[in-house]
C-alpha cells in the first residue's frame, strides 16, 4: 500500500480516490470509515467528486474485477490496481451516459498520467494497455435480461452470486433484476425539513413523501448551516415507516430502542410536538451523533440512556435514570443485514455473508423479546428493520407472536425499493393486551 507524503502537493480528486481505493482493496475497511480519512484540503466539489469515484468503484467492483481477471494474468500492486478500478468505473459511467464523443480516449490518457504520478512509468504502460482493452470489453457487453442465470446477473450487476440466488428465490426474476439495477444507481440525497415556523427553501425539491425533500447538487454551502441549526436533517423517506406505524400521540413518552444515530428519535420528536422521547443504545462511536440529535428536540423533552438492552434488566437501567420501566409506545429498530439500503451503503454487499441472516435473526428475536418487557399493558410496540429478507422481518415477528400470546399484530408495512423508490424497510405494529 502506498503511504501518502504529508509534504506533497494536494492530490486531485481522482488521485485521492485512487489512493482510497487502494486502501480499500488492501484493508477491506468499511466505506463510511474510509471516507472519513479523505485528505485535508479536499473540500466542496472536489470532495464530492472523490467520493463519487470511490463509491462508483465499490458499487461496480464485481463487474470490474471480472473483466480485469480476464485481462491481467497477475494482479499488480494495490495502487496500480486502484488506478485500473477508477478508470474502469469511469468507462462504465461513460457508457451509461450514451455517445462516446472521445471520452474513452480521455479516460485512458488520464489514467495513464495518474499512474505515472501514483505508481511508475512502467506501470503506466500496463495501465494504458489494460484500460484500452477494458473499454473494448465494456463496449461489447450487453445488459443481461431478467431470465439470465444468477452468475451472469451477479457479474454484470456486481453482487455476490449467493445473494442474487437468494433474491431470485425470494422475489422472482423480474423483481430481482429491478433490485440489482436499483442498487447500482447512485443514491439521491434526501432530507427532512424540521422547522415548522418557516417554509423550506425553494432550492429543496419536494417529494411525494410529506416533509421530505431531494437535495440538489451545488447547494452544500446552504445545507451545512441548516444542518447545524437543526432545521434540516439528512434522512431517507424509508425511515418514516416505523414512526408512522407507531403514531406517537402528543404529550406521551416514547421509548426508542437501538436509537443511534437518532434519526427516528427526531422523527418521533417532530410527530409528538409535546411530550418526551427516551432514547437508548449501546455506548458506541455512534452515541455522540445521538447526543447531538437529542440536543435539537425543542419543546419535547429528551433523555439518553446508554446501555445494553440484552444485559441485565433494562427496566432497572431506566429506573436508575429516574425513568419509567414501561411505556405506552416503544420503537425498536434492530441491527440487520442492511439489504434494503445497499444503494446508500455500497460496501454492504461485499461484507455480508450468507450465515449472517440466521445470526441476525437470533439477535433480533432476543432484542424484540427484551423490548416487549418494556411495553405497558394496552401499549404498542413497533419492530423495524432496513432489511428486505423475510427471515429478519415476518419470520422474527411470527416466532415472537407464537411465544407471546399477550401481543397481536395490528399492522405492518414493508417497502421494497424498486417499487417505493426509496430505501427498503419493514415495520410491524404489535399491540399488548
């Protein structure tokens, strides 16, 4: 791996993206943590360009890898390989935009020049030959139809083959192809306007989901102050499903479990108008984000409890903070596979393993049972995930109801992204007798 020289001139967005890609190939870091290490001085549009390139490489990694595997007998060192991946993504992007108009030649030339800068003249020669061949392969490729075999879909749409097979069995051929296409398209930025005292700025684009807006590019200098003031919160419309099912009532106290980073807590706050939200989660790195969000609750009271719902008595932990042990309204948004949010979390598909699903389901069942003990008689409990998999959704709820006859399923909402046009999510409203 190439170590940046702190005295060197600032890297271009492209070169910075290549360095980050080399690091990802070498260390397999989570993409969100990797992007926190962007070089200092890379701001605004340059920062956005760098992120776009890195996300594009990770999103299309499987397709580029498959092509390079046919063109390069012995993989070069990570930084040279990274140059090939970034150029490969640019070629894919250019082909998706239509007529070439000389862009391929520009991509090849730019990759060669960056290889001289980041690697060596000899490796630049390799880059020149391989990127030209890669352009030819991509030009000859045709998108597979929905009835294509799983391995073909997996290669072209850059997903693990086992996951494609799982989706084909669960959703069928047409829906699976729609999901694969969805995951491969860049995610738009959505935000929720939180200030009832004034209208949202005109440059925010209204959506079909009340209170949610699309954030167009070129407005980050305006977005930043609004985020800092708490008037705007970056949030996908899929997050609203669980809170809509919970239907917080003005004046009540709502318990939000597994609450970090706090997006749903703020949704609850804004739905309440008055009352209190109690947010609980593990004392992890995300707890600071939760604290920050709870500082923006306005007239609604807020309490933060740091602790493990599965260790000891959660009711006793709440009592230690002078809080009730049971609540009329409880929301638990459990850790899951994230299969509904792969468009945003582009590296999830490369980190997830097939045996993660039963592991998640066991943990989710334990968390749901623990949450149920905190629901007051006659109260309501919403179980939610950002997973598309029935093993983490319907099957967890069905098993819980079999063991807990005092609860009944009152309503559910399952959103699949290729239909709803936002992140996938599932939410189940359970009522206690």
